[in-house]
């Protein structure tokens, strides 16, 4: 296994942590703002949506180069 494969493997291992951290931080920040402003579900849902958006965008940015490189290797 060459070096770029190892780098790709470690990049893909970190995806789960990245997605989970993005979602959890979005919800926690939403809960903190809800407790401070006293609007119970509003900012929690906004934080969840923001966390999901950041997670999927980051997922795309991390996976796309790996998939692109694999397509070039097949040709």
C-alpha cells in the first residue's frame, strides 16, 4: 500500500468523528442559546440544521478528492 492510500485511509477514518462533532456542537450551542434567550426548541433546531449542513459539506470536501483520485487510477 503506497503512501497516498494511507493518507486516504486516515482521512476516511476521521470522517465519523468530524460528522459527529459537527452535529453535537451545533446542538449544544443551540441548547446554550435557548437557555440564555429562553426560546426552548428554536435555537436547538437551528443549531442542529447548522451542524448537519457543516457536517455534510465537510464530508463532501473530505471524500471528493479520494473519489476523484480513485477514478483517475482506474483509467
